[in-house]
C-alpha cells in the first residue's frame, strides 16, 4: 500500500504530513520503530520508520543525514513523534524532505509507537492476505477453464472482466495471438516498432507501461514466460505498479497461459516433425509408388493434380560457435516468423524444413508469369524481417513449376541447385530463379587453380613438342571437335588436304595416348578448350 493510504488508518489519526507531499504515493511494505544511532543500516527498501528522534534531538546534522540516507535507500517515509524529546521538526529537515520528495510527518504524542507499528503491520498484512486470496481465486478460475477445455481465449475474457480492461495475448513480435475483445489497429504500430529493430525484454521487470504517440492510448505489457520465448499479456490501459491486486491477478493468468502455450507448442512441434519427415521421405524417394505419394500428400493438404513452385531458403554464414540447442532454438524462431507471413500471400504456401534449409511450396493457381513477381516480393519481405530481427542474410533459390505433386522432387532439386550456385558465385541475400546453366557459366564456378590444373593435365603432352607443331596440332584438334569430328569439313576450314588432317590427328592421339573419337575423351578435350579460352581471358 502507499504512504497516503497508510496515513488514513485510525492509528495515524492526528498525524500531520509536514513535507514530501509529492512522494506520498511511495509504496510501504513494512513499518519499523527504532531509535538507535546506526538505525539506517537496519532499514529496508519500502520501509517506513517511526521514531521519537531521541538520538538526534540535539544533532540537526544527524537528522538531515538520516533523511538523505533513507531517501537514497528507497525507504517509504519518516514519522517523528514530537513533544517528547524533539519539540518540533526543524525547518531545515522539512525543507530537505520537500526537496527530496520524501514523506516526513509528525506523529501525535498520545499514540505509542508500538501501537503504530503493530496496527500498521496488521493492516498491511490484511491487505496482503486479501490480495493473495483474490489471486488464488483467480488462479483457480483460470485453471478450471483450462481443465474444462475452454483454452486461452476464455482465460483472456475472464481476465478482462476481472480487471475491467480489454486484454490481448501477443507473441514475441507483439502480434496478437488471442484477444478478449475486438482490439484496435495499434498492433500495426507494434509491428513497425519491432521491424524497426527494437526489442522488448522484461526479464527483470514485472511489467512495462507506455503510451502511443498518435492517440495517446496507454498499454501495459506483462511477460508470459515459457521454455521457448516470450509472449505478452497486453492490457489496454494503465496499471500502476502499486496496484498489487490487479498485477497479481494478471500474473495468475500469465502462469496458466504459459502452461497452455507450452502444451500447444508441444503439439505444434510434433505436427511439424511429422510434416517434415513426410517431405524428407518424399524428396529422398522413400515412397515406392505414386499412389503412396498421393495418399500421404493428402494428409498434409497437398493435392497431386496441382502445380507447385518450390523455393529453398538458407541462412548464410551460420554461426557454428553457438551450441546445437541455441542453433535449433534460433531455427525454430525463424521458422515461426516465416510461418506467420504465409497467410499474407494470396495463394497457399506450404512450409517445410530439411537440414538447415526452409522449403516453401507454392500452390500455383494462375500462370507463373502472373505470380513470379508477387512471390519474389513476398520472399523479399521475409528476407527483410529476418535481417531486421536477427541481422542475418536469408537467400532463396526458386524452381520452375512442377506440373503435379509427384514432380516436386525435381523442382526441389532445381531450387536447391539454384541456391547453391548463387552462393558459389559469391552473392549475398539473393533471390534467384532457376535457369539452365551455360557450360561456360558452370565452368566459371570452378576455382581458377583447379581449372588450370585440368587444362595442363589434358594438354601436358603437347608441351614437349616444338612450339610451332604444338600450336598447329592443338588448332587442328580444336577445329576437328568443333566440326563434330568430320574430317572433310575440318580439312576445308583449315585449307589443307584431308590426309594432312588425318596425319595431325593421329599425331594428337599418339601424344594423348587415347582415342580422340571416344565420347568421354571428346568431352574432356572440348572442356579443356573451353577452359583455355577462360584462362587466356583472365591472364
């Protein structure tokens, strides 16, 4: 209770507040009586002291020091019984208490300090007992609702009735996940607050109260602790820290809601695990028949006669210094953020995880050319939120569309390969659509030193030939391969006799030690000539 409320009880009748009127809303947890010179060392925060001032009756500086130290220690106030040892409270003490907004009052001479302490503590105890009784009743009511299967919504409705304020349950990003009444559009402001990079953490506080600038509406947030992450009970109104009864009631609701959230999360995690196991088995070819794929797909609302586009996302540069539990927890939170965005897209999107990737399977209703840009923008929005909240880059590879569900493994591979080649090319926070790769583009993805070694190993034998012969032989071989191994066409392009071409090619086979018309060898040689052009272009 507060100082001004305590002064209203009968035992304080006749007491006069002499200073610190602006501090009378200080909370009082206990009342103490003491006249020892070192009294300050035995006082506690939110404790009110009553005294005869015997030990400071002739020492004004000691009285002023006592007031300063009590203020510094967070005490509630000081009551001095005058007309016994101290005739009146010195003006200097009154001035100091006013400056510090520290309640200082004069006690009547006819009331004993013992009565003041005992009756004050009795009154405080009665209030605490009543608060505890009400909290236990509220907890029982909330528990009964859960046990009867009514769930979180009914708890919020009951809480709203008990405290006479609208109430909503918010997730860690201040988005509503349950509400007692229709809630205003303030949550758009909350979302802007979070996506702007601000975080709310109440680990050492009971609650947080703030007002919105646009409409001056005050809200109070109370954390709901679970093993996974924070949620918040949002009260649409101001709850003073001194309103212990209301705060205790909200805490009881918070405790019951926390258990309900953990239960819901366990069920959700199990459903997610089963869904991801299906997708993993599907991609890995575990199902032996088309009928099995179609049947299992229907369990997860995946129809076979439906076109799909697959997007595979992955966080770049994962921090492997964190523990597996921390990594898994972070991955779950990112999954939740992506999942929360899915309803905002105009077509159905299914979410899976496989290893360290996030797979989004888009049901294609319209033509892909009408969907690719909106889907690209949708993925960009996800990237932006992950970057803001986690300071991490999320990239996506997107497949061509699959005509049916049974074709999704092909689309998954396309998306995964696109993501891989995007990372390999050094891109950051990208979104790439699958395109068939040109041979030269694929070759450029191989490190230069490996390309150089492949080229040198392939044409090593020609180095031992005289330089002029070396160049002639390689040129003839290159033209021969470009003409698809046609001797006459090779001779025409080189302006030499056909037999000359035959002689040169036989010389090449002798140097290489293999049949140059063999498909494997032909492919090797053609790649080596492609690499030669790239090496010379970089030199």
